[in-house]
C-alpha cells in the first residue's frame, strides 16, 4: 500500500500542475493566453442579512476575515431547536454575506475576466461593484459569471449573498456558505468557454481508439474571425500520441462548435488498477498568434453492460464494489479541504472500493480529479428529487425553472472524466410519472449519450438503462424477482446494503432497526414499527445470534454493533454474495462509506451510524469485512478489543476477517484452534475472557501470511499522537491529520477511555476541527478540546501563510502530556 500511496502522490502532483494552470507557459515575450488563479483567500464574512452589502461602497471593515471554502453551519452549536432538525444534524443555518476586494491587473486589459464558483449552498446571489450578476438556487452546482464589463481601474468588490435560512433545505447536512473553491480566469476575446471541450473515445480496444473532440470557441469581437484550432493528445509518458488541426470560422459575438476526429493507436487504457490519464492540449491561434491554450485531463476505456456479463470494463467483467458517499467531511462540515478528501479516498482504495455513488448531488470538481487518478468508477448523481420537494425547503421548490440549466452545467463539467461511467438523474423520486422520467433521461442523453443512465430506486417508467435498487432490494428474493419479470434489464444496488455500526461498540445478539431501534419516521408512521416488523420479518435476512445471552447488555441503544449483526434488512456478507453471484446485478453501493452529519435518528444523535468509517475517519469493524472480500492485499482483523474487566470467564465472540484461506487464534500464546474461511466471510471463536494478548495468524496452507494482536489495557496514563505528514507548505491549504489515542503506561490503547483531551497548537498552523466519532457528542468542532470516544479522537491542522516549526501538545485529566513536532516550509 505504501507503493500505491507514493505513486498516487506523484500522479496527483503531475495532474494538478496541468489542470490548475489550464494553459501552457507562454513563449518569452508573449502574454499568457489564459490564466486561472485561486480566488479563495482574504474574503470578508458577515453572518446575518446586510442588503446594502451588495454595493461597491460599503464599510465591511468590522466583518470577519477568512478564506473559503467556508461553512458557517459547522462553526455553530448543536441545538435541538435549530430549524434544520434531524435532517441537518441540529446545526444552524441562516443567511450570510461574503465580500472580496481585489485590484485591477494591467494584464487584464483587452481580456475577459470570469469568476468561477465550484459550489455555494444555497440560493447564492452575486454582485460585482454593485452590478447584479445572477442567482443560482441549487447549492451543489458549479457556475461562472463574466466580470469584464463591470470592472474598474480602482478597487473592485465581489459581494455574495447566501440564503440558507429556510430549513431544512435538504434531507442531510448541507452546510452553508461558499463551501467550495473560487477561481478567477482571464482569457482573450476568442477562447474556449467554460466546460467547452468534450473529448471521448469510441470503439475503444487495446489496439486502437477512435477519439472525438468537440471544442466550442467563442468570439467576443465585433468582427468575424478565422482561427486555427489544434488539438493534441498527450500520452501518460508526455509524448504527443495524436493530433488534429483545422481552420474554423467564428462569427462575431457567437460560439462555434468544432468537431475533430483522430485515431489513437495502442492506447493506454484507464482502469481501476491502472488509471492511465491523457491530456488533451487545445491551442487556438489567430494569424499565428496564440489566443487560447487549455489542457483537459481525460482517459480512454470501454464500458459494456449486459445481463449476461454484468459490468464489463475494457473487455473484462468487474463487480462494482461500491459505496455511497455524502459530501461533508465530519469536523469540517461541507468545507472539505483537498487533503481531507484525498485521505478519505485513499482509505476507500485501501478498503478495496472500486466504485462510488455521489449521493445525491454533484460533488466538488477536485473529487472527480482524484477519482480519475486513483481509479474509482463513479455513478454521478444530479438530484435527490425532482418537482416535489422532499425536504420542506429543498431544491424541489426551484426544480421546474432550473433543472435543465443545472443538469446541463453539471454534465458538461464532468463529461470528460473517465471515472464517470454512468449518470443518475435522481434518487427515490416521489410521485414521478413515466413521462417525467422520459423527459429527464432524454435531456441528459442529449448532453452525453456515451454513458448509461440510471436512478436511485427507480425503474418504473422503463426509460432507464439500468434499474436501481435502494433498500427495497435488500429483501430476500427482490432482485431475483425483478430479473424474472425484466430479464433484459441490468440491475444495480444503488443503495445496498444498510447496516448500522459504532466504532468500538459490540452486541452479541442480532438487531434489526425496525424491531430494535426504529427511526423517527417509523415510530411516527401510521403503521408503527411493531406492525411494520410483523409485515417484513419474513422478508429480511436471518442472522444467527453470536451468543444466546447478550454479552454486552449495557451499551446505549443509540449505538450500532461493530459486528455484522446490526442491520436494517440485509447483512454485509449477503450483499457481497448477491453481487458476486448474480451476473445481471452489476454490483452494489453500500449505505454508506463514512458516517455523515444529519439524517439522524433523533436528538441527541447528530447522525445515524450507517458508515463503516466514523465521523473522525476511523474505521469500524465492518470496514475490515469489506477489505477481506474486496482487497487482494494480505490482511487480517479481529474484533472486539480485548479489554473487558469484570467479564472474566464470560465467552466473548471473537470475529476474524481475512482474505487468506484460514486463520488460527491464540490467547496468551495458547492456540484456540485453526478455522478454514470457505464462504463464511467471517470466522468466529467463543473465547472465555482472560486478560492478556489475543493474536490471530492468517495462513495460506502451513505458511503464515499476516498476523494481528490486541492486548488488554490498563488505566489511562497518556496520549499517543500520530500524524500523517511531518512537513507542510505554508500555503493556507495543506492539512495534517493528528490522531490521538489514550494509552496505558505500556502504550496500549485504552478502548473504553473517554478522557477529555486538550490540544495546544504552537507555530505556523491552525486548528480547523476536532472530532471523536461519537454520534451523541454535541460539543462544537472549532475548539481545542474533545473527549476521547472509545479511546480515540482526531484533530485537524491547516497550514497558515507562515513557515516555521509547529508543535502540538495534548494533555488531559490524569494524563501525562505529550507533544509532537512538524514543519511548515
């Protein structure tokens, strides 16, 4: 895995060097044809409404100074009475204003200047120097405005009003504010417009690919132009593999879409294991002078889908080992730094995930870039619902007026990514008609007809390429029955399976949500949980108890078990078997990868424990179950921890996951027997508890492949601090993950520890978030203290614009302080 991470870093740096600049360096003495600069820094912010702040002349001196991405909701306090309620995780919403002052640049003379917002939640309105530029209600779409005609040689001001006051505006935590990056792009009067290049491969094989490129060129001059368009395809090794040149006539004040085709011989195909990327270099010249240069990252692969072979990538069948994912990042809310997102995706790659569903909205542009580089297959989802609002104040209120524009902008932005292998036009859409589905599918196909289209829990209407199954696909025989009735339609588990887990928490008896911890909507429904359970109990998968009597009876009922025995309808093991054994089932996207804020089971829970990784980014037991079935890297894991004072002699279920043929368990050096894995996906020993060391050895025949040990811990004595990097750049963006473990005097992590940890940061970094993964912990995130939960907590540090040493010191009641150092350069 270290080799993968190192290779990934090199690929990422190479890619971002090209994509962030989006133009070649000019020749000596030649002005840059295109510039794209980050516009994130030095904004002014006011929480509240200030209508006159749209004016160029306005005193914002007392406003807070900050950088975006910024999410003001995560900075607030959890409160049962906050209007976002269960959906928004009880965090505040509201209205906010942003203003940014910037100077005119001489290099802009005669050029067009555009501002690009990757995402503003929600109902954003933008002004420049008091001139109204527009409104975008949808909080997840990226958009651009032309500033050129309103800029002055003096001070210029961008003002942004963000209205997320009416809540809930989503069914999950949305965040509030300019929560994604902002960019400033300058181009000549003749240029490629925003998202104006579309490159795709057809008839792709390992021998050749037919490459088609559509390049839009805009001419802002008052005279017609004859321009030269050169498209060069640069291979992963940096050499030009193919190119096409043509003359184009672009009328004054118009856009011309130029088509080019060329043959790429022996392409290096993009795949999940070898995500080869090409760069399309677009150069536009006017009489020999370059007027625009643009670099577009892309890749070539073939995708075929059928009921007989399933999902076929580059001629090879592959099961989608997928997860669903929301856009928030735990302690940082919706304003997720690139380094936090990248670390999360690396965790998924190490788990064996090869596919991600973006639920239920477009993600940030950098997410797709990282997916391209790491080799994830994406189901790219546009909307949660359509015309009918699913939350009281959600996008459904604006859908009729905006959906075509937003769907166009979304698909045009993401259509060049090889990672995007299918589009989803909705999720569990209420009350839709076949004609509405047909309308959306036809419109989406008119933008991009090179990918299949599906829908979360949607097939009624019959206009989708693939039938999507959410929770209803988890009932026994549901997918098989659908296939019998629709033998020619491929199926995908758009949201399967739902299981509920809490890190470090275990129950030895099986629990079902409806029967044992019903959600608020089940409790308050006309049917009620008791009747619902009677209706569905013979449809759910039967999971044997690990013990006859509950071994851990004192666990809070709000927490799920970290064994694979805490479910809604179907355990993980049957999800994996179903995807493996049914060729017409392309794969599944489990709900979810990470715990996400909002959509909770009710106060005081700020979320539900659907993730196999918690809010702090710490894996739970089921993470390793998936890893044992989805990853080929030798691994073994055992649950639970081995610190259970007071349970001496009690038989505790020890569950082992491994991708090796067998495993042998040892307690204090004595073998408790070897078991063959077979198709069980888990091995279980009932072990009378005694303190000491529990060790599992995974074997291939008589050969030991990998082992893991856990030790009984004593009383909390100190804190072990680990960091994921020892050096950062003074760029105000780099992030360090600081993992905190409460340990005993021998260095063993104390799995039940809940000590308060105080975090002091000195030097060139700032604390941007703390988290422990406890769904019932309602303390704020932007303070230098947090209780440990099940022995662990996380602190996130971000670089400032200063270089120098950084020291992190952690102390706590009854704990010996510890420090760790790193550098900012």
